[in-house]
């Protein structure tokens, strides 16, 4: 969804320079430090002695990020071609 909205902004002429991906890494809850959310691009490896220090790439999130990057790259290239014409 963020990629599609970014493309809309680019098409509208907004000088979009970046997007924030939060949280990028898994983290515990603010109020309860033991449960981990599994909510980032990298999850905590809870099988380790010190969970939170070792990370595991979350495959579906990585694939979604790569797809989003490809979509916005294609749009930027298209806009450059239009500007050059």
C-alpha cells in the first residue's frame, strides 16, 4: 500500500525523497519487555540465549519491500523518460 501511495505522490509531482519503514526490527512491547511482536523486517531470534540481539530476516516482509522498491523504481524511470521527451 505504501508503494502505491508513493507512486500516486510521484505522479502528482510531489518530490518524494524517501519512505519510513517502522519498525524495521522486531522489538518488545513498551510496557511488557518479554513478549516480542514479530513486527519488523527482521525478527528477534528467540532461540538464542539473548533474544533481541540476533535477528532473522522475515521473508514475506523482505519480498514485499523488494516488490515496493521495484514498483517505485519503474515509476521513477517512467517519469524520467516522460521528462526527457
